[in-house]
C-alpha cells in the first residue's frame, strides 16, 4: 500500500472515531510528499525529525507539534509494516507552556456587559450583551454559542442543544430561569429589529447573518478596553476565560458548600462538553481562588478531627 493511500485510510479511521484531525489533514500530506521527494518508502526517525523541524525559524513548540502528528501516523503504519519507525518524542521535546487562565470577578463581567452600550445599534448591543452573558453563566465555548440555531434553543424547557461541537459531541445544557428569560427577551428584540434574516442562527449580526468568530473576538477585545480591564495580570482577559471562570466558580461553590468535589466533577465535565475529566482538571489547576477554597476546607476538616 502506498503511503498516500495509507494516510487516507488513517485519517478516515480516526475521523470515524470522532476526531476532526484538521491539522493532520493539512500537514501529513506534506510529510508524505517529503518522504517521496527523498525517495523514502518507510517512516524513519531521522526523516520525521528533518520534516518536523521545518521551517527553521519556527518556534520549537511548532516542531514538536509536527512530530506528534507524524508519531500518530507512524504508529498506524507500524501495525501494517514493522519497518516503519515511530520517532521518539524526546528528539524534539519542547513544550509550549499554557497561559494561566484569568478568572473574572463578578464586577468585571458586569463592566463588560455595560461596555456593550458603546456598540452601534440596539440589535448589536443586545446580541453581544446576551452572548457574553450566556458564555459567563454556562461556560459554553464561543464557537458553540455562535453555532446555535433557533431550534437548538428551547425557550420553553430552558435547555440548549449543543450539536457536534468539539470532538463531535452533542449535549444538552440546562439553563437557569433567569438565563432563559434573558434569551426570551433577546429573541423578541431580534425578531422585531431583524424580521428578515439570512441565517437560521439564534444570535444574528446587524445584517441578519450568523456571527463570525473573528468579529466576535475583535469586538470582545474592544469591550475589554472599554470596560477598563485590559491591564489585568497575569495577562489581558480573553473571551475563553469566561469558560475558565465558570468552571472555577462552580468548583469553588462546591467546596464552600462542603460537597464531594471528586464525585461532582464528572457532572461539570459533561456540562462543559469535555471528552474526559482530565481536561476539566486542567481548567482548575493552579488557580488561586480554587486553591484557597480547598485550603479552607482542609483547615475545617483538620479542626474537626482535633475536636
């Protein structure tokens, strides 16, 4: 079997399991072409490192990411022909450190919502105010909220249906009644101000189309500056940090209520649409608010044990 045919089978098999593999689909054909150019019929560690280390001026973390893609493909090839080598990750061991998430205070979220008043037109103001509020109280990914269609928002039952989001998962997200009412109010205003729409999306732009991901991020950045929170440490808050904040505040609330966090965490993982609890743990790691709550709970437990 040719390497090109094997790559097609590899991508098809993994995508059937729910992996999108966008980066793999873009980069691995180039790796296969590279092997053909150097007349290499089997994957070798040397060839993999040579290809992964391109371009020479790229960040080392990018080289590592490219090598990881090759490793996955090479493992598949090795099951078909043991002459294929799986390059050790230690050959390009660099790791890009993840930025510490920013956890919003309640007054900062309120300032963001108030900042939407600077936007042009009542529909745009309402769209962004409702969108940001929804992200803050549900922990939805930005793309998930933008992708919501009108049938996905059950205003009677107070439930969102998030369809085929990350890893192809579909889930139901129950809403608090105050959140549902906010969505009802937005829907009424939207239908009045944009009676003719060119998209089935729940959130719409001023021209009746679905919101563009990049435009949402650019608008949010503007709102961060208007709200006066752009100078926060360790870095400027991002829209995705609303999701981090929701996760952290939820677990802090559980700690303060004396609940068994280990038992409750799978519920949060499912609500957020994570593929595993391990991903949720990363959201919660090294966050001062959470560490403080955990320390306070431990202190109470120790005092109780001594008494």
